[in-house]
C-alpha cells in the first residue's frame, strides 16, 4: 500500500479482465478511472501494480486503495464513508 494513496471511491468496481494480459493497477487513487494507471502518481511515493489473471472473467477491483489483496477488493472499502473519498487512506 502506498503511503500517499487517496481513496478514489468507497465501493469496488466489477470489470472483465482478459487472461494473460498485463494490467497496471492504480495504487495512488489519482488516476482518471480509479482502476488503471495513467501516471497520475508522478510526484508521489506510489507506483502502479502490474498484474495478470489466469481466467478471463469479471473481477471486483479495489477503488479505496486499501485492500489486503490489491488489485482485488477485500472488503476494506466498508471502512470508508462518502466523505472519505479523495482523502488519504486510513490504513
């Protein structure tokens, strides 16, 4: 987890990912879509997390940036209220 990360949103997003394709997950919470890196982390201590999946299917991706299993949702978004969106992650 990046110490400069902000909560992009307090709910995950379902998205279909393609098996074997390399993705660059946004860990800073500053990218335009909150999911994939667009280099908005520049100037922070954050770096994108590269990952692949073994099976083409829909996955729940973390947008609160504090999942215990980035880039996948672990339910930690339930700790954030709507008022926390755009603020530094709590843990």
